[in-house]
C-alpha cells in the first residue's frame, strides 16, 4: 500500500455561488471563501475543492467556461484567487480546481471563431456535422433532454453538445485542442493549485463516425452513453496529459466518470495506469432512480442490501489496486440526510450515522458544504423558486407529457440539483448570514434551527461529531489504509464492517433506519475485546455480544486481542 497525502486527506467541496457572499450582491464569492478558511481549518479538513470559478455566462452555473484563465466577475478577480490560494496554503490547506474540458461555453473565443465560417482555423476545435434526412446528424439525447445537436444558421451545420446548447463539446481528435488544454492546465499548476476534479472526463471521446444509438422503441432521441462514455481513447488522452503535464507536480486528481463499475474504474486509477488518482462512481447515486423512462426523476425506494453490495464491491475490488473517492452528496445530488437518512425527527442522529459511514470507508472522503451541519433538501413550493436548468427542463417536459404537478414537484423535492445549492446556513440572521442582500436562490426555511452558529455552540452537534471523526481518521492509519470486510451482508437494517491494517482493527456498526435491530457479534470476532471510540448516542458499558441498536445509531470500536 503506497502512502500518499491525498489518501490521508479529507476534502471539503465548496459550491462558490452558495457558500458565502462578501459584498451583498446575493452571490457567493472568493472573499467570502477566504473569510471562512479558519472555519474549515477548525473542522479538520485538508483539501478544498472549489466548483468552477472561471469566467462564464453562467448558463449552467459556471460549467460553461468562456475564459479558462479569468475569474468570473461575480466571484471576484484573479488577485482574489491568488489571495485565497496563499491564505489557504498558509493554513496548511490545499486547493483543487474544477477542470471542465469536455466542453466550453458557446461564448468562448474558440467557439465564436469556430462557428464563424466553415474554413476558420478553429472550426475543428468542436464537433460539427451536416444534418441527416432534414434533422440532426444522429439520434443521441442530451443529458438535459432533447437532441445533443444544435443547428447553427451561419454555416448551416449542427454542433454537438452533451449538456446544454450553450456548452459545445470540444473535439479531442484535434491536436491543437489538446495542446491548448495542456497549456492551460500547466498555467494553473504553475500558479500553485494542488490538483483537479475533472468534470465529465469520461465523455471527451465519442464513438467513431458518431453512429445512431439503438432505438427499439422508436423514440425521438435516445440515451447513448455507450457511444460517448469511457471509450478506450480516453485512457490514451489521460496518460498523455499525465506524461506531458501532471506527473511533474505533487497534486491530486479525481475524475467524474459515470457509468462504470470498479473493474472499469481500475482502467483510470490502477496503480500502474498513470492517469488519475481516483474517480467518482455513481452506482450508489442511482439506487433511488428507476431504470428507463426519465430514470432519475422516477422515484423508487432504495435498499440497504443494494447499498452494501455496491459499496463493498468498490471497497474490495480497489483495495491495494486503486483508490476510492467516497461521497454521499455533492452539487449535483440531493442532501445526504434527506436522501439516505431522516431529515425530520432523527436529523441529527442520521446525519452523524452517515458521517460515520463516509469517514470510515477506505478512500478519500468528500464532505459537501453544509453536510457537516446536517443541511436538508428545501422543498420549495413553486417551480419559479428553482434555478437549475436540468430541473426546469424536466418540469416543462413532464407538464407537456401530462404528468400531474404534485407528482412532478415530489420528484423535484427529492432529486433536484438545487436541493444542495441553497445558500450555506451560517447563522439565524437575514438570509442565514450568507448575504446582506437578496440571495440568488432562496434560503432553506429551516435556517434558524440548522446553522453553523448553533452547531458550534452545541458540543453534541453534527459539526462537532464530524470534527471527532476527522480527528479519529487522522490518529489511526487503519481507518485510512485498512482493508474493508463486510459482516452481516444480509441484515436489512445494520451495515457492519471491519477495517484492518497491520496491528490495528476496527469494527463499524451503523443502523440505517429508525427501527431497533439487535446486533450479535459474529463468531469470528468473539475472541476479541472492543474499545468504543465514538458513537452518536451515549453508551453505557454493555456486552458487545448483543446490542439493541437505537434509531440511526452508529458506533466505531477498536478491536484488540484479549490479554
């Protein structure tokens, strides 16, 4: 097991639009982040991942970049970024950037030139095709619904966009694109950033000749993931990027790679691959999505046995061969306590239980802003209060198809990306202390009870529990590098596993529901004694061999041989 700083780190993800506004315009900014660095340091985190802060027209909240070497004016200036980097480094905190290189904004100078004429030198920086049979070049469906193709009248051809029409995909078959991206990446690394989260990196290569996807149901457009996800040439391009640029710097890299299992993930992160340090997998994020149809928006209950199966597979297949990136929430997903816990009666208990899970798995844990205080999904009553383009597109499409409004809103309350994008709740003052102005999106109504100020005062808060867990992880290498072994795989309520590294062994027991299951110590552990290191409930001395677990109870034990 090769030890690395990024394996031992805890990452905190900041969605800058919603983190902290310093100038009263209702939009989070870099000076706001700087003002909260001590808060993050005190929490115990090591790395801050910041979602895109580059110049952007903001059609998809910064993931449509018009200038990779400029800061979005709403967030501040490059001088502000340099100050943030210096202040973070002074505190021993590292900064990783969001690297969006599958696509740019349609306002990027490259695209403005590319669309200007058929023979412009930048024409081939993007993917252009003539139409077919009076329509788009193929039948692929965009992630945000509709065709991946947009007709451009200037040259009477279509350009490809896997996301919004304002996000044209770069053509990674073009050597000039590759060279320009490499130069830009080197520029940021020379500035001192500590790594990258690579957005949609699995999609940078498309199937040769862009064929139609199979369409047995004769739909207007078809999800064609297999024709633009995780294709072989992605690995060639990533190895080249690593060989030419990345390996010269002591950085961490994590890729967003949907649609793969752990065996495929090793093609990106295997110890000898020299591509990425880790990838975000999505299997556990699909547990409550129906297959087919609109998928994500068709609600289905998730099952603990399925969660155990997915996480155990990733833990065991990657052990000593690659490295996991563990998360339960991010800017694209609902709040974890609302999704996998109980955001009502047992909000605190279930948030602490989920924190125990996140921070005791093998891999680097990623905490999303607000997760450390148990922020919840907001449940806005009107579609007009939502801002996310994916959510708004779904609403319109569902209304047009005749889906009842109540059904649509219930799906949005559960799955909208805006669930995690409401402003960070700092205190119980106006707009939760996020801004002195009007926030760009409404604050969750529960901010007077759920906020950082309250959490700091309460020694039994979710925040302080996170601090204890992070501290525990830093003190025990076994919780970083230890081998994971699942126990009681068929228990429908309890998720139980051990972590073992050299002489250290730990037992983690979590009740994922509000039922009261009985835990009985497996025979294989009966010869060991156990020291309770952390629990989200007060625990009297009791016999570990049989315990009735309370709602969402979690415990971390250190196991020892009996003297």
